[in-house]
C-alpha cells in the first residue's frame, strides 16, 4: 500500500505517514496507531507488540490470532466476543 493510500484510509497526512516510516522510534499517539491499524485491517496489538513478543506466543495462540486476522472484522469480533463471554472466568 502506498503512503498516500494509507494516509487517505487512516485520515492522516502523507507527511505524517512518511515521518513514521523514516523514524520508527518516533512517539505516536495511540489514536493515530489505531487509525493506521484500522486502515491496514490489522489488530492494534500487531503494531505495538515487539516481534519477540509474537515469537514467544504459544503455538496455538499464534494460530488462533492468524485465523482471527484473516476473518472479516465483524466475524472476528463476534467470535471473540462469544468466546470471551463463554470463558471469562479463566
């Protein structure tokens, strides 16, 4: 995806997207990160997790996250909500 397309989908400026790419250690608000995650159709956690955190996940947890990411958002949200309601006492 181009910077222009991402900026448009996230309702952010192209200059801002460019600054993030050129300086990944730059402080970014959670609201901006949430807009970018939504524009990329990925969970916000993907943007804020360290790669090492993702590597250390349990294998089935990682597989579940991969499946949830591939589902349409409304299906993923519904499935997650039902699962959490069922297993909230754990």
